[in-house]
C-alpha cells in the first residue's frame, strides 16, 4: 500500500508542476501579446490623450489621463490578462516592483506605460485542477496496480510450473561403468564407488529382475544361469574399459558378502532418499529356518525406466 501511496503523491505532484509551469508560460506569452496590443492602442489614441508635451509647451491634464486609464482598463477586463497602471508617470494606483514598464516610442518623445498582471487564479480553478490531477493520478495508480496483479499471477503460474516440472523429475539410480560408481540422476555430485564383483552382480541382478519381475531368488539356492551370464557380461565390459585384469570371479561364492557390499553402497547413496530403497535395495532375510528359506533378495519393484547405465 505504501508503494501505491508514494506513486500517487509523486504523479500528483508531477502533474500539478507540469500544468502550472505550462500555464504560467502560456499566460506570460499572452500578457506580452496583450501589452503590445495595448501600446498600439495608446499610440493611436495619443492625439486624444491630454498628455504634457514640453516640446509644444503643453502642461496636459492629469484627470483626463486617469480617466483614460480607467476606461482602457474597463475594456481590458474582458481579457483579464493585464491592466494599465500608469501612462507617462500619471498613475491611478501605486506602482510596485512587480509591475512591467514599457517605453512607447512617440514622434517627439518616449512615453512610459506601466502594466500590472490582472490574471489571478481563483479558488475554484485550483480545486478543479487539483481534482483532475488527483483523478489522473488515481487512474495511473490503478494501471500500476493492475500490472502488478498480472505480474504476480504470472510469477505464481511460472513458479507453479517450475514446481510441477521439478516434481516430474523422478530420481533414478545412475550406474557409471567408466568410474565404477553409483549415483542419482538428480544429483550429479553424488557418487558412491563399488568394487568390481558387487558392481557387476548388482547390474546383472537389476537386468535379471526387470526381465523376471516375479522371480524368487533365495540365498539357499543356486544362482540362475542367466543371472550368472549377465554378471559375467558386465565383468567383461569392465575388462574392456580397463578396470581389471583379474580373472572372472565366481559370483556364486560369498553371495551374502556381495549383497552386503551392495546394500552398504545403497545406504550411502540413498541416505536422503530412503523411499527409493523399495525399488533398488535387495531385501534382507529376517528370522531363521523356514522364514529365511522363503526369503528372496530379488528386486520385485524395479523396472527398466528405474535405472541408467553409462558405459554399457
């Protein structure tokens, strides 16, 4: 609200200043034109004005001159711009410094004519001007307010769209074979290193579970041949990338250790996104005996869109 009050006051002040400056300049120009016209009128009336003339040894008549000034001002009252105060030193009012004196060049001598501005602003004029300026200022403030409302709505829409777009970006795990790390597509700075064997097995496990979403993988049973082949494929890819020269590991051995290394890496990677564990985390066995025999470390919720592999 303070902003709009400030705009209103600034616009109102500017409009009033511009109006009165322009009006003053126009009035001064009109006064100058009127003064020249009056001088021309006096020059034409000189033969009939009873002015003193030393050249002709004529003393003149002061009362006649004052009467002429009165009659002239009565006619000038119609235009309400200037009035004649004195002619040739004879005045019907007191002369002050704010008045204008112009020399009328006559054949025998120069005659000083004193003018005073007759134009005055009335209270009604000030009120009307102030009302119009206030109305114009209110209109401008209203336009600014409408613009601000539109800009706020636009900003809200843009912010909402940005939020929706941000929400539409789904976090998925990104596995980079070039540097043997796990990361997230939404955080390029986050990278968790994983050794060759657990890295290859995890990639194989993901690909196998995507192809067989309902499979049950139990640690008490042998690994499916297809899963082993996939793990060997990724190990061969690491060899091609120059990460290892060792012989191919036996992925069936130390399966629990391999899964533990995978889970440890995922714990570090998903510390701020624990909800993603339902997709990527190989389930742990709980309890012993019959319950552990029913346990599956397969990724039953994972899909092909949930993983990005770089260097595959």
